[in-house]
C-alpha cells in the first residue's frame, strides 16, 4: 500500500511574494505560529518580519489607540481592534494596525472570531509613501468600501485621511479650526498637527469637543434605538 511521506503532507511555509488564495494563505499562516504578522494583499503575501521601532511605529500606534480608544469608550456598540486579521475579500486578508467598526454595518465578527467584511475605519502606521499602505492596500480598501482610511507616514511626519466619496478616495483637508472629521463616525474629530507634534492633551481636547457635539449625541441615539445608524 502506498503512503504519503511526511514531506508530502507538510504544509508549505509562507514566503514573501507567494500568490495564494485566502484559504491557502490562512492554512499556511496558522501552520507558522512563530510568525507575528503576514498579510494577503491583492493575492500576494507580505511578511512583516522586521522588529518594530518605538518612535517610528510603537509610539504613534499607541497614540492612535489612545485617540480611538477614548472615542470607543464614549460610543457604545463599536469594536476597536489592535492589529486584527480582516477577511476583506477572496484576495485580501490584511492585518491593519488599527480598525474601528460598528458590527453589522460593513463588517461582522465571524464564528471563529475574525473580522469579515469591511470595517468602517482603518489606520495604518507607515514609514513613508513608498509603503504598500498607500498603493496596493489603498486600492483594496477603496474597492471594498472602507469609509475612512488614515495613513500616518511617521518618517515624513505626514498624515493622510482618505474619505470614500463617489467610489474614490479623497484626501480630507482640515477645516478652518484645523480639524479633521470622520464621515463614518460622527464626533470623531482630530487635530492632525497636535497628533504629529505629540500634543496628546490637545488631541484629546479636540476629541472631547466632538464627543460633546450634537452629531455625536444623535449617533449614540441611533445606535441605541436600532443597533445601527440609519
């Protein structure tokens, strides 16, 4: 009787540049528990294996989490995720740095505890404009209807907030008060200059103004009454 050798049965490891289906990607990723982060973007595997630096990634990531975590704390029903796997579509399974979404609006939590669908807001911390975050990922996020997409380019000290309008991303321009406002989450306000300069008290002060706005109160009422805004 013929039997398969262990080599035949072994699941191949993930390699940068592999072209895989999402199912193949998940099988190989799960077979490599030592791998901290890998993404499938437009059917291509990207392995994020290098150590993360504190000032160009770790601290900015923490500041974004503080800002969004505060909004989440005052807005019931939302889910805030730190580097979660997102089953976006058959060719894309990214691990965004941060996601925020209202379950049932564009994304859900699957029975096996993954995000499926399109979160309302995604943040990526990128080193520069050469990153895939501003190219292949951006195209995938636009095609899948991600309403708010923020890219913080830490080495260039630039922040781009893209809003989906008429099936295309447009870069938000701060208003006369220097504030950027989410189109997916009423009351989610950001002073980008304060964030880029590390002035977190001002970042949170501006956010508190948004949380106290009439639009945020209406949003909370809509969530409470229907489970999802109309």
